[in-house]
């Protein structure tokens, strides 16, 4: 997307992406460095990440969630379709792994409690996934063949993808809030360990903010480019 060809298509408006790209690079560095810093710091209570997540779910009477291991590092996630919580390091006793596991347990609780933003995000997923893949090709074809209707279609599809990134923000922030609250109330971690977990989850949140910023600025770039050609 970047380079002389992209500059020819989008013009100077492509420059607006540079701050978002820099922020995205920083966010990735921040989450990796913060996680690595606490990945070898074991909690005093000697709980594993999976045990902590199970305790959090049990405290909220969420007992129909199964656990699976996932090989991809930091690929931890909750699958609402199958009610499966996948952890990359379930046996780890580090505060980093426990913080991430608690966050994913927060998503499982959201699902069980019918948290509206999560339901909205799940509804948008198919359209957003389709739109993110087709939007830019449609827009570029519209520019090349000078067909405004294709440019407009690309913008509409990309707008759905932007909406997905924006809806994701409250979902992720709320899951982290639930995680920190559960860890604090349960006594599974000390005050110092709770502070470390907050750092890990705050760093992870930056990646979602960066994604939303990138998507929003890309949409602005498309709108400016389309307006310049009409």
C-alpha cells in the first residue's frame, strides 16, 4: 500500500498515516517489552494462569467455559462461539500470563452477562472481515477506471471495518477492568503484582488504540482521495 504507486493513487493525503504507523510500532514494542519484563516474575500465591482464570470465572458463576492451549505466543483469546478460553501458557505462574488469562476470563464473563458491545462486535465481525479484504481493492479499481461508484462502495465497506475497531475499544477496556477487579478482590495477587498486571494490560490496550487510529486515518485518507478525484 505504501510506496510510489500508493503515493500516485492517494497523493499527499497518505502522509496522514505516518503518526498512526509510528504509534502502532510503539504499541507493539510496548506490549512485547512489558510482557517480557513480567513473564519471569512468579506470583507469591503460586497460581497458574489457568487456575487464576478458572477462579475468576467460578466467582462469577460462569462454569460452561472450557480451556485449550494455543501455541502462538500472546495469541490468548476467548472464542464466544465455542465458549473456549485459549491460553498460550496456561501452566505459567508469571504475573504476565496471569494478567492476560484474567483479561480473557473477562471476555468470557462479558459473553455470559450479555455485554452489549461484545454482542455488537460479534455481529459486525463477518461484515468487517469481508469489508476489510474487499474495500481497498474496490477503491483502487474505482480510481484506476474512474468509476466513483466503486470508490464509494470501497469507502462504505471500509467504514464497517473502522466501526469494528472502534467497538473493540470498550470491549477490551471493560475486559481489563473486570480482570483487575477480580484479581484485586480475590486476593490472588499482592498489591505489587496487581500493579504489574495493570502495566501488562495497559500496554496490550495500546495495540487496540493504535489499530483504531490507523483504521480511522485510513478512512480519512480514502475520503480525501475520493473527494480530490470528483
